[in-house]
C-alpha cells in the first residue's frame, strides 16, 4: 500500500460486535436450543426478532448444530472465531486461519450461508440501518478529507477514488474472503474500500495471507499507521546499459521496478505485488506514459529560468504533492525520479532542446 487508512469510530462496528457476542455465548452455554436471554445482548434483541429470515431462524439452527458437535469440533469453531478476527495475523506467519472447509461438515455450510448473507443483505431492515449506520456513511467518514488525504486508491495509487459524500462509493474489499473464513464478513476492521481494478481484476479470489502454494505470508494491514508514503520508494532499476532515445528509453531496454520501505526490502511488499499486480501495472503504465511525460519535461525545461538544481527540486516537489490526489500521480513520480537520476541529464536535455 501507498498509505494507511486512519481508523474511525463508527457504529457499524458494533453490529459485528453483537454477532461475536452471540457466538461467544453459544460456545459458553452450549445450549440444546436457542434461548434469547442467554445468547443475545438486550440491545440487539429487537434487531434479531425483526430479522427472522436472515438472523433469528439460522441462529436457532446453528445453536442446535453446535450443541451436537463432537467436543474437539466445538474447540475448533471457538478457535476460528478468535483467530480469524486477530489483527496480529497480518504480521505473524505462525498463525493459520481456520476456514469453512476446516469446520465439521454438519455445521460449516449453515455458517457459511449465515455469514455471507450478513454482508450481502446488510442492512437487513430499516431499524438496523438507523441504529448501526450504512456502509456508505462509513465510507464517507473513512475517506473524508479530515481523515484521509488520498483521492486515489491507496492500494495502487493509479485510479481515483469516488469522493467522500458523493453519490457513489468504492467497493469494500474483504481482506480475508468471506466465502472462505467464518466470523469475519461484517468485521469492518478487515473491510476496506479499494478501486475496482484492485478488487475485481487483480485480487479477485487471491488470498492476502497465503501464497498460491498455500504457505503463509505476511501482508500490510491497512490501518497500520506505519504505512506511510514518505517511507516508500519505488524506483526503476535498469538491467542493461543504454544509448537509446530518452523519449522511448523504457520501451527499448530491460528494466524492473524496485520497492523499498525506509530504504530496505519489506516482505509485505512482495504480498502487495503478488495480490494486486503492482509491478506489472506500474511497468505497463510507465511505458504508456513515457512519451507524454518526456515531452512534458522538455516543454518545461525550455521555459525554465532557474538553476537546474532548483528546476529539479520544484518539479519533484510538485509531483510528490500530486501522488495522493491525482490518478497516475505515483506513475509520474516514479518516471520523473528515474529521468532526473540519469547521469548528465541536464546536458542531455540541453542537447535535445537545441536540436
């Protein structure tokens, strides 16, 4: 990620809290049938009873199925609730998530249907919407300029975000797939907006915390305040010498993208790249924009009336400011940083403008 989100205090979080409260009580009391007073917090009972199809009926069935489970299967389900909602899983590869496939077949499908419907049908009724708020309201607060400086997708920096309080919002991405893991479908500490290309075209069903061979990996947690644009460097590294036309240089030679955090490689960037196709997408756009960006540089160089050092500094400062607010801003910043790093670039620009 380019930058983290700032966590907000929103009533929608308490919807998940109430669901967790119910399941902790299901585990604790292990009742043979549903008893509202034992299982549901008094503040949530009205919502349960007003949503009989999506909440009450399946919960009654789940209580019975849980009671009938073998002892060790009950323990596994309890661990799934705790582990799948742990935020430390993003930095700790020793923790393995527990999926629906790991849970006893007598209850796994019922749980899967229940938790997937929690998201797809949220809110289930007007009372829930009024009390816990809407996803759109959460989005508006999360991405408001007072809380978040980015107007582009922080997962890629390429595409712009729907503005806070606008008519539409970006889709929320389940960092952990709701179709794979129980108890996380409406946990807004694991749900984040990202652009459609990141969510639908790149991530799709990829696992954030597992490689293709199913080995664990670490990944960025989008509320981690240590994820800062100022600590990120994304550079073009050439794999061969060149004497090509600067205007089409990146189309002519072999090169690659290098990503560093605070000057060192970070394993989380590998996950970022593998899940969202970052290096490939950056490379494709760098090649597509190269001609336009170089022409822009030449145009500004021709009218520059300051020293080259000042020209470069002003150019980079403007580009860095644009990264969080303009689509392709990060691509332009990478490109011009590379161009200014070329040895004797001032002389080369003078030769080109003199032609």
